[in-house]
């Protein structure tokens, strides 16, 4: 499989990795943190495995870059010359710069995230004070029955739902309980607490879209999205924020969703919140959230404890720190535990590891879905068909438009108006260990700036503790500077300015029908709010007692206790919010198949049915007319609950009132 990895390439790759994470001599290096190199921890071999799984053209591009660096003498060059060689090469052009960035990110991700298979530990974690996995997966029988389709078979149904996350899962549960024959197609695998091992790399590889953090095509923003049974509800941080009143009013007034600004939508929100056990009893504050609360009190800013969809009977705050890689405790009440369980118990067929290739249309109406199932054991693929007069597209805002584009339906707005809630990050370094790995990642937020004008603004939130992603998210300027930052990682609090974006990006497809995401932050209001966001993050950290403040931007601009804060804020506010400037992130994708009244600017009508193809419904966050401005899970689920009622009425079925007991 790796015949293309010659000895010369192996030596060059090892030199590249050890330039990024070099051996440095420190007299106080009691745990070996400074002395260890990337290759000692297997990063170079991890990159070879990563390259083996890439499309051939992308692999050849990175191999060519490795060859070029080898030809320039990186193997025999001095450490300083190696770093300069990497920097010069990155400046040769956008593609070359992106390639160098990929090698740097992968090296950091693997060096600090890759565990020893024998111990489940990484020796670098000792410096971080991170315990690694604290428990083993639970043993037991999985609750959901999964159907394996026969090759070239046809399954008859009343409705086929593509996607099993916050939207698709809710619709499946509601319609199956209404007596309809439901088939759910999920691109990811079926994993639950019997699989979750609390390891970051395993989690990304098995539970996330394209195996983990993935850059947009223009490299401006790094994307994270769930891609497993239960979708984002299996890997998110259980933040249950209700749709803001001004957002609901905008959706009703400007986009024709007339019932959203009144008690009828409250009914949907309440029903979903009850079914998924939303409460504030499981919102313990870890170190980072305590710093947020202290800063907010000092500054007089609004601070709120977050309600979470968690079962108090099985909740474990220590285990909750690993939520992003699957909840080993079984406490998280995502769609796997709730609506998909309802669907399965009512007889719905759930088919995992299946790509929906296209929506079938007969005489202008929905007729089903053609799909491809991949056997996880053999890798063999088999095509099959689900014939149904109703189709729900709920594959998430990155994949739902790709399915419509492959199918040639949806109209001119398909893929347009993508919102991402772009995130800029600023870390505070404190005098004490923050134990950020303990407790749910995000149990309190500062919402002082949720509306800075015209209904747009930003939330201040924390991030889940990670080692591989955390290290790779920190811009690399030199091996010494990067290690210097990570040497105090246990004392770090990573804060996020989560933007409600007014501007938008786009999802298109490539020649193979795969989604391609592009997003540039050019809207003036968005840029102003992001600048205000990083300013607020810096002010917050100073108020909370940080001894250093570090912006996640090229060059790692750093403020130190005793410095004047105003010049620092002025400097970081001038950094561009794009590739080569701030590192930008997104875990919330919305709006790429939005609802509205105008077929030119929206894909579906106000209840979710496509303008141009009756019987096809949008049932996920891609239906949002604009960005929600809050963590979107509860809004997605409530809209899906609403759409399920419209589909049931269209099918002549009745959804039972009330909430299914756990």
C-alpha cells in the first residue's frame, strides 16, 4: 500500500516532522517534553497512513512537496535552516503554502494526540496534566436494530430520511410513531458507549465528517461536523440554547415562517426539550468556565449557565469532558437515545454506512433515493434503492446541498447562503492548572454581545479540551515557540468568539459529486463583530487574572501581565480573519438549503418542502433562513419537529401529542 514511500521520502518526512516538533535541550526537562521529537512519537508513520487514505491526486501533491523539501537538503540542514526552509517554501504560492500547512497541522495533531497502542497514553500528556482515557467502553448490546441492505435490492417505504442527526432523527421518530413506514439512511457508522474509548484520534476518524477538522476549499475556516449515527447530537457538547426571539421574528417577517414568532414554535421547542431531558442539573463548572464567570462578574457582563440534554441518573462530570468523542456514560440524550430509539421501536429500518447518491424523481415528484452501502468489514460496496413518495434530506448543511445538486433538484439557491458561525479563538494562560479536561466542555457562556446591532453579534464560549486538535490549532511559528506555548497548556483557557454571521459562503460539488465548501468573511458587519469579539476575549482574560493572553493567529501575538492591554488589542484587531491571519473554526453549519417564500433565494417553502419538487423536504440545519446565532441543535430539532407534523399531514397520518417516556 505504501510502495510510493521510498527511503528518501521517509527520511525527508522524518526531518520535516522533527523540524515542526524538534528536540530541545532544557535543564528542567524532567518529563522529557522538550527532548521528544515528532518522529519519536510516530507522527511520521501516522502521516504515511493518512497519505495512504487520501485521493491519489492529493497524495501526489503532498509527496511532491516532501520530495522538494528533501531535494533542498532538509535532511542534513541545521535546525534553524530547516525552519527557514519550511517558511520559504510556504511562501511560494497558495497551494504550496496550503501543503506546508497540512504537513504542520498533521504533525502537531499526531505528535500530541496519538496514544501508544499498548498503554492508551501519550508521554506528552504528562506535561499537560491530562490523564487520557479514564474508563473503558461499556459492555452491552446495542439498542438500535440496523438493517443491512441486499445488493441491487429495492426497499418500499412511505418515507426515506437521509441523515439521522438533530433533524433527521427527530423526523424519523415522529413519523415512525405515527405509523408510517420509515427508512433512515446514515452515511456514518453506528457507535455507542460500547465503542467510545475517550480517545481523540479514534473519535475524529470514526465520528466526524471526513475524519476530523477539514479546511474549506479556500483554507479560510476549519470545519467540524458529526458523521455518525445520531449526527452532531452524538459528538456535540450538549448545549441547548433556544432560538433567540429576534431571530425567530426575522425568520417569520423576512422569510415567511409565519408561526415562528409565537407560541406555536414554543410548543415545538418545549416538546423537544422534554424528550431529550434538557436541564441545568448537570452543568458543573470546570476551570475555564469558572474563569468566564469571574470575568463576567468583574466586568458586569451577562453570564448564563447552559442547560444540557443530559440524564442526571447516569451523568458523570469527569466522563463528560470527553463528550466530543462520544459519551461513554450513556448520559447524553442525543437522537440515538431518544428519537432514533423511538423510530427503531416503532419498526423503522435504519441503514448505516450508506451514501445517498441521488434523490429519485418521477413526473416531477419525489420517488425515493438511490444509495450505496459499504460493508465496514470488507469495504465492498453495494447499491440499492428505497422507493418512497416522500424524501427528507437531512444530511447536514455540508452534505444536503451536495445531494440535491447531484440530483439536479432544488433550484438556483441550492448550496447558497451557507452560514458557519465563524469562530476566532484567544487563549488566556493562568498561574494555576485549569484542569480543562474535567467536566462538560461548555456549561456557561457570556451573552453580553449576542446582539450588537441589527440582531447580529457574538457569543463567548469555551472549547472542549483536546490535545491533538488543541496543538494543531495553535499557529506554528517555530518549534521552540510552539513548544513554549504547549509547555503551559495545562494552565490555558481557550475562549471563542462565536459569530452570528450575516455574510455567507457556498457549497458546490466537484466532478465526483462530492461537496466543496467555500467561505470568505467579507461582510463589514461580520468583520466588525469579529474585531469586537477578539477585543472582548482579551479584556475577559485580563479581568479573570490571566498572566498571558495569546491570539490564535499567525505569529502567536502575546500579551504578558504588566503590559498595556490597549496596544495589544489594537494589534490583534488588525489581523485579517482568513488564511494567513486568524485561525478560524466552525462547528455550526446552517442555511445551504434554506426555507423561504422566494424560489430564487430559497430552496424550500416555509414548511420545508422543496419549491420545485413536491414530496422532497429539508429537515436539518441547512433549512435555516439565516444563522441562528446560538448553538443550533435545539433550533434544528424544533424546526424538524415542526416539519414532521407537516409531512405527517401530507401523508394523512397523525402524530401523537405528548412526549414518549424514556
